[in-house]
């Protein structure tokens, strides 16, 4: 059965991560996604290794693991947009597409006649999504933006890491490029909203998404804590600013995550830990009082959790429905029986490697289950197919374009 977005065609002119992540979401959901790349080099992330995908002989291929993470299901075409003929091909593809994704610098595509205003003349109904570091206007609009700097500028690094003054303190970035990834997710949801609007009105539109805006937006409760209480949030390690105890705690043989979310769960934890008096203490009886007396309570909780192994705690707390979990390495994540039961690894045939494994989309549709029909493409592997099937070019025309390095 076709995916829920099988009626859409997306022209993906983005590279690196934020735009390609959105494009992969559309591909997973069944859309035809045409990834436009530079002839000979392609998306920068193809070279962001090691590690690289191994070919059938066990040798490094041309594609890094980083590229594989964000380009499943797409059709790769190589087009030189600096040449007039290449620009014309993009215009023709845009006229046959519902959505265009791009993450060039502000104004970067205008000189090629491929900006929104220009393509809107070719296809008034097109939904054109621009992803930049800082947006299409404002004092920083012309600056380049990368995830790590955006995590810093957008406040995330100020609340990530161990508390100031503790060993190893200092700003920390998150272990994956979350500003990029979240911008990609906002791009996907925004485009789908524009699709719904177009279905009702027939009118396309331009979507302006910035990494910095996204990072500020998903500070979520931390931003609201500041806006409401006027107190600047600080780094608290694994602890939660509004819930206690909600953090990594030591056991007899390591650490585990304790996530007490309400007073009833705290009472259950105290009973299992043999520290019932803590739940009866006015300083700790409610979450608000526990937050207020965090510095007193947490050492008492940690003293209790050190008495048993992590396995013991996870078993006993889970039986009592007190939220908790292990702190897994990545290899342990993929060995977890729940992750395996949910089929979170997709294995697909690949023309160079034989097979390639990627991480599945987490969405589960009852009526339109997702189909993973295409592995991340090698550079330009679909150029002939797309130019023939979408634009109706014949082999001689395509060969002439190849001879002039247009494709």
C-alpha cells in the first residue's frame, strides 16, 4: 500500500542535515523526493567520515554514515545549477513538484532565477521552504549558521552539562545536531500545513525557517521558566528544573535514570527504598517542596539507591510503575528487546554495499504503513530515470547534457 504522502513530489535542493532530514521524513511517508546534488561532489555529508559504508568487498564506499542517516528513500539527480541549462531543468522539475526544500544562504538562489519569486511564476501553487541559520531577515540574516553555534547562541548549551563549579563543568552541546534535526521536523510539519492550505485554496506559499528561531522555540519549559519566573535557568546535569527526583542516580554498580513524576510515585519509591520517612517529611511531601529542598533531598535519595544494583532497582521500580530506565550505550540501545520488537532498524538492498541498515521512522500508521523501498542513493544514480520519467527527455538529450557537464 502506498504511503500517506504518495501523491506528493518534493524537490530537495538542501544539503547537510536540517533540510535533508525534512526530505527524508517526506520520503518515509511515501512522497517522491528528488534530491538535487552537485555533479561530482554531491551533498557535503557524503564525505563526512569515517565511518563510510563498506562495499561488497569490504572497502570504503564514497558515502559516509552521516549521509546515510538523512537521505533514505530519495532519488539522487546531479544538476549544475550554475549553468543556464541546469537552471532550466530545475525550473521544469519545480513545475512538476508540489514542494521545494532549500537551505542556501539568503539570496543565494536568486542569481540563478531559482528563488521563490522566480519559481512562483513557473508554479504558483508550489510550497517553497527555505531553511537558513537566521532567517530571511534581521541583522544576522546574511550569516552562515551551523548546529553547534546555534546550540550556543540559542541557550541550549547554557542548560546542558553538569552544574557550574562541579568537576567537568562548562557548556556542553547535545550529542546529536538537535537544532538541525528539530528544524527539519518543523520544516516537515510546516510544509504539510501549507499543503492542507493549498488543498483548500489552491495557493502555494513561502516558508521561512531559521535554526536560531527553532532552537529558541524548543527551549520549551526552560524558556517559559524564565519568561514566567524571571530566573535564568542553569545547568543541572541530568536533573529536571521542575521535578524532583528526576535525574540519573547512582546504584551499587553504576547509574540508572529515576524519573519520579508525581507525589504518588515518590511515595512508592520511598517504600521500595525503605525510606518511608522521606515521603512523610513536609519538606519532601509535594513536588513543589521537593524542588525547593532539592539540595537536601537528592543526597538522601542517592544514599538509598547506592544500596542495590541497577538491575534490582529497574525491576522493583518498574513493577511498582515508578518511571525508571537504564542509561544505555548506543550498542545497548539496538540490543534492547523493546527496540528490536518495534523494528527500529531497516535493512534495504544497496547497489554498492549489497545491503544497508538505517534507523526506521518512528511513526506507525494503521491504514498506510510506511514502506522502505529505496536505500540512500549513490550520487546521481537516478538522474536518467528522473529526467526521462518526469521531464520526458530522451537518451540523446540527456547524453548531450552529460557531455556539457550539466548533469
